């Protein structure tokens, strides 16, 4: 029996185990305030890079989670990763970890939004926009970005709107 277990182990080692795609990149940012030391960590995880799930995780300096977004990467960004392309995945994650930081005043007026770009009603959207709160936009699909706002009074981030991403 031991010989069979050892043979199975050796065969797995020789043929190579499943090419898991577990890649992580962290980037510092100032989202919750101009002197904040927040961080965004992006992860890809799955049985292979062409079947990976992506996680976008923003935390304050003391580790409090304030925003997270997740999706199967092939569904959100297309079939752009080969099974064993860990370097390509790392390059993608390094770009993904560099969000656009602005303020809510930079958001378009409510009446110019595309239908279903926000779940907020007009009054709430325009109030957040007028208050000039911190806003972070990250890629959430092919030529698509999700923008979130930071509400300091509540100590929380929330979904603001989705937009078409600028051409690279």
C-alpha cells in the first residue's frame, strides 16, 4: 500500500500539480483622507489563471475593510489569461491596484448618467456629488469602472456609480 501511495505522489510531482493561480498585489493609497494610509489589495485565485476569481479589497491603515468587489475574471474582463500565465496575471493585478482617486464633484450630473449606472436616487446622488467627498474608481470589467465614495461621518464607503472607462 505504501508503494502505491508513494507512486501516486511521485507521479503527481512529475506531471505537475494543478497550476493554481493565487496571485496578490497590494498598493498604498489615500482614499479616506489626504493624509490617510489606506491600502488596496487585489487578488486572483483559482485552479488556473484562465479560471480565476478576482477580489478588490480596500482597507484603512488599521486593517478595517471599507470596500470589496469580486467577480470571475474571465466574465468581467474577457478570456485574456492563459491557464499558466502567472506573470501576465501579476501585470494585470499591478495595473488593477492603481485606482483613479478624485472627488464626487468630478462625477457627472445625475441626468447625464446612463440608465442603471447607480442604485442611488437622484436626491442622494446629487447630495453626495455636491459634498465633494473622496471618490475612488477601479476597473470592474472590460472598459468599465466602478466608483465608490467615502463618507467620513459614517466611516464607510459606498457604491456611487458605474462608468465607461477611459481608453488606456
